[in-house]
């Protein structure tokens, strides 16, 4: 199921925004999260996975506190990839046994903090296991600790977000280290979990399953050794990476199809009694938000038509720097919030506001005729956008609002940054 926000809802919300003058000469853009979409995605995830699954939603996809508070109410957990993310998770109110800490570069301080918190921890290397062992000889911890394995099943279609190639900075590669991995589980009696993550977007269900097959085979082998010591692996963290569609004309794979493949090819994952952890981020958020910017200028020079808007490489870092791998659909609403459509179209490039020649979020795309003062909608911006906001040129982060269709309510999730906020950031 790949639900997207309906264009009719986007129009309704935009009209409310216009009425409330939330977009004006000063506040020129806005990001809107659809809460019902997020609830639906989480409920769908929960209804398809076995009930004992801990869904630790990847904070790196979207760290907005007011959105994460909704996750707590929905009884899911959170995955943190750095010490600050761990701190934010804790401060937001996630119980320690619903937090998974996955940083690939944990310092001794990070490890002490996380062990003291008692959250799940996935170690990224043998050296990290050795550091954890040192700390555990000095303090007690309720943490459940796993080891991240790189199943080395190959890259997805996007190289920069694929992490299960032959060489990766993440996890212990399985091929040449099998024996050493098994020995580590036997040596450390506190090591009781296994973790994999294949990549983010550009990964097929087939690749996700291949990763699980490799990790399950290894887990069986480890368990065979551990059973002689009266232990078993207790949790299996399958990571995130479930792909979404950024094109209105393409449908994304369904979580149901993933579960069916798991049941067919790696049934043990759900039958062995181990706690299953997932770390989906993009799946929950990407299609759950859209951005609106006022079209400030329509620049017509020779045969080039360039739209100047107020969100660019600061907000859509990946799209601007790596345009061939990433895409966002764009719609145009007029100054009253009505959808512009029809056969009368022109080719435009869409430029962000930054002082950098590569700041384009679309090049030569067909759009209805655009005028200054229209609104440009960027679809599917709920994941890896705000969390990747760039401070280049010191642009103010726009107001972020939440929309609840059932309550017909708009709320502020985060106020727009002030000029003083920015001054304080740099001093
Ligand atoms: C370890 C880990 N878990 C989970 C995720 C979330 O991936 P996605 O948002 O594609 O589900 C990532 C993202 O790269 C990750 O590195």
C-alpha cells in the first residue's frame, strides 16, 4: 500500500493556508505533514507484521518532535543513529526498551550513555564489541545488544544509499568473517541480537529477502553454537529500506508482498520466537508530506524559463546534488489555491533560492503556464528533507504544519525560524 496525499486535500489545505495568510512576503514557503497518512502507514505496518514486532521508526528520516510524539501514542519505537538522536528520542519520551541505537561511530561516551539508558544497541564492528565489553565490566546495563552484519548481497539502484555491497562502512562483512562472528557471540554472553540493513530506496523486495536469507542462515549457525552454552539469539533487527514511489504514475511495492516472501523463504524469522525489530523511515513519512512555495519570479531568458522558488538544495539536498537518482512530482496552484491543469503547458526549470548554480529541483519539466504569485507544490517530501536541511546561505527553516483530515484541523508542528534563531545558530 503506497498511499499518497490526494491533490484535492492539498488544494483544500492550501486554501486554508491562503486564508490564514500563512504564506506571505516574509514566510514564503511551508511544509505540511498529513497525520492521517502517518497513522494509516503505521497501522498497516503493525497489522502485517507479527504482534511481537518492535517497529523502531528511523529518526533520521524525520526528527520532528511533535510527529514522534504521535509515534509514542501509537506504541511504536524509534531508531537513533547518533548520540543527539538518542538524546532526542529519550527526551521525546520513548521508553528505553523501544529505542534502538545504531550509530556507526560510537565513542566510549556514546556507549556509556546508551548502556546506561538500557536501550537496544547494535554494534557496528568487532572493535565496538570489545569497547562494550570493557564498559560492561565496570557497570550493569539493561541493554540488549546486537551485532550489525553486512550480508554482502550487492548494491541497489542508488549507490549512495546502498550499504550491502562487498565493501561498506556499515556492519561486519559476512563472507570472510563468518567464523570470527560466531566466536564473538560465544565469547560475549551479553551479545544477543543480529542486525542487518540493506539500503534506503532503490532496494527491491528480492534484495531485502536475500539479505534476510543470508542473515537467517548465519543466525541458525550461531544459535547451534550458543545452544551448547544455554543461550540463543534473542532479537533479529531487519533494518529499514522499504521503497516508496515518488511518481504519481508508479505504484510502490506493498508491505504485504514483503511479508508473503518472508513467510515463503525465511519463515523462521517469525517462527523462532525471537523479537523482530524493523527500522522503516521513508516508508512511513515520504508520501506523508508536501511542500508549498510561492513562485517568486518567472524568468524568461532566450528559450529558458526558470521558476524561482523558496525551497531548493537546502531542503532537497539529494535531489539537487544527485538529480538522476531522485525525483519529486510538482504541481502548480494559482494564487487562489486552484489547481492549474490542461493542455496549455510550457517547459520550466525550477530553481531554489541559494547562491549556487546547481540549486535546481527540476530541469526542463512540463508544467501548466506559471505566473509570479502562483504556488508550487513539491510532493512526497516527508522523509530525508527537513532532517537534511542545509545551513548554506542561512535560509530560515520554514514553518511546518500538521493536517488532520478527520478533525479538519491544521496545527503548527514547528514555528518558522526567526532571523535571531539563525544568528544564534552561527555564534
Ligand atoms: C541502519 C538504518 N536503519 C534504518 C534506516 C531507514 O531506512 P529507510 O528510511 O529507507 O526505511 C536507515 C537509513 O539509511 C539506516 O541506515
